[in-house]
């Protein structure tokens, strides 16, 4: 089955004390769809996104990407699925401070075969260039917030994943770069056919999604089909 298609059934993401952080009885996302997740802070949006990536340590129910149920896999198998199929853009970037932009964008190369590494490095370099990142020897600890975000985006796309998951991808960008990134992410969904799921407070980004779900107090309260431009 197509790894880009998502099906959630009876999903509950739990705290260490087994209290629910997010509950989604049912949700289907088509392959290549651009889905936004909105809602106030603390609504469970990021918890849901982490579950979709197989990063939630405690969850019940099913998280099916095609015929692969992440909730049924052990930690190593979840990591292997992410490395092959999912591109992640975290709100806090999670970059290696002592490395430069290209080294950060190609960090996944260390987990690939020798034959795959060159293509991954070439794609990362292309993505960094398209995102107008400076071609210099600085390590990312000296980058601005917007530059760091763009490195994170290049890293997420370098291995050409079939699924893109992003947590507040435009939060640290100025309006021009936010618009550029919005267009890039939508192109990845509508032209490259990647499934895109974005948590955001950015109304301009959300307005461009094919569909937006809204969460409040950990539960899904609205599912709105829109239209990207």
C-alpha cells in the first residue's frame, strides 16, 4: 500500500502518567494531500504530530502509513521507517551546533549505504541553494533563527521523503521567507506528490492547505476542506 496515505484509528497519545494528550478516533489523509493542524497552544497539535512520526513514547490505537502501523513497531523499526519515508521539520530545529549547514542537512547520510550518500549530499546542497542559505564555513550556532529554520527544511527534504511533517515551519521567518517556504512545501505536496502535514498558528499558511483540522483540549473539533492557491 502507498506509504503516503495515513489512517488513524482510536489514537490516544498519553503522558507518563497515562493522561491523554491527544485523542483522534478516526482521521484519513490521502496521499499527496496538504493538511494543516490548527488550534491554541496546549491543544495537542504537536503531540499528534509526534505520534504521526512514531516519536510519541506512549500511545494507543493505530497510526497507519499505508500498511505500516507505527504504533505496533518497536523503537528501531520506527526509526528505520522515519529515516526512509519521513522528513521532519521541528519547531526548535534540533541542529548540531558545531556543524555547518551542509553537514547538518546531510546528517542522515550516515545511516545510508555508500551508494546512496552522494545523491543525498547533492540533493541537500541543491536544497540549501534553493533556500538562499549562505555558502560559507560558519557553523550553525552563528546562524540567525531564519537561517537555522531553512537548514532544518533542507535536512527534511534531502533524502526525498514521501511524507513531510512540520511543526510551525514559518514561525521564525520573515514574511518573504515564510511565503517562499509555504510555496515550496505546497509544491512538495502538489507537484512532487508528498503528503504534507503542518502544525501552525500562521493563518496565511493554513489558508493554503487543502484541508485544516482544528484541535482543542486534545481532541479534534473541526475538519475543514479548503483550497490551496
